[in-house]
């Protein structure tokens, strides 16, 4: 498959899906998961605001999916994937601000490869997963680490507003099995992983989750973070970068 990049963007009061070609955007009418066509309007990346590249009904996340990350948290490698969710209200665009909410004492970045689902997936087999995957994007599974440890389960720690920046585009037609997954805190590299170190493969994860819940077009799966997670402070800039997919850059700001 030829590589294609899709974005969603705002220009003035209008928002569209678009096909990205270099710096140029070809706006689309319709839904990238269904019927769409180019509507003749063209823009440049530097004149639009990038939105989340799709509007998921849910984000399902895999915890502990890189061996060395499990080790740094002093946790055993799980026999089955540990899954949890983040709400749609946590989702923000690739350049939006992440809020450091006052009840949090430690706020961590987690660089993650994100799978975007293309069609209804219910109880599928791993070998069928590629038919249901639309493409891939970049995400940051922002986590209130102190609350994760305190609560014993992860809903509060993972679910604050602004805790799921993702984008900038959805890339179709790539092989995700050997991609560098990196985080840069204020320009300094802090995570430097590779998807070849995943404990559970992407087809396995998609199949596993589809045996629990129906995955809908546009739903996203965050595939876990490599080692090197660490804290962020107000005023920091965190960049998550994945080979062939680009990067998201978010500032950490005080709650207003
Ligand atoms: Mg994570």
C-alpha cells in the first residue's frame, strides 16, 4: 500500500479532514473512515490549526508492553495484556497544552505508538487484524504517576482533561514493527525505544481487545510505552516522535 497521511484541521470556523502531502493539505468532504472526496480547497500546514486526527469513541491503552519499562516500574512482565481506557475528554490536538492539575504531584510523559481502527472489529483473530487497522499515529499517555500508585487502579491517574495528546496525522501503508519511539523533554532525549521490543504484538492486541469490546472506526489503541518515563514540570515542552509518523509537541501549563 502506498503511504497516505490524513489530518484533521481547523481554518477559521471550519474544520475538515485533509490529506497531507508535504506541507500542503488537500481538504476533504466526508469521513476518512467512510466516503470522502477532495473538495478542491488547499491549505498549507503553517496556516491551519491541527486537531486530533480523528474523533475516537474510545481510547484503549495497553499497560506494560515493553519489557524494559516493566522492569523500571519493578513489575513483572504480564502474561496477558493489561488494558485500561482514557476518556474522549482527555483527547487534545498534537500541539495543544497539557494541564498540570493542582491535585497532582508527579506528572509523567509516556511516548506511544497509536493504532487507529478503520472498521467495526468484534472478536477478530490476530491474523485478521490488518484488515481492521486504518493506520498509525503518535500519542502521549500522560499519567499522574502519584495517583496511579495511590489509587491501585488507573482511571483517575490517566483520565484528566488534556491527558491524551495525539496526532499529528494518521499514516496508512507503513509497517509498524520496527519504528523508533522517542520522547524529548525540553529538547533532550528521555525515551528511546523501538516497537520491535513490544511484548504483545499489534495484531495480538487488536484481537485481544476486540474479544472484550467492539472497536469502532476511528477508535484508537495506545500500545504502551518504552522505558525512560519520567516527570514533567510546568513550563516544560514534551515532544513525542515516532519514525515515519512525525511528532507531537505539547507544553505543560498551570491550571487556570
Ligand atoms: Mg501508557
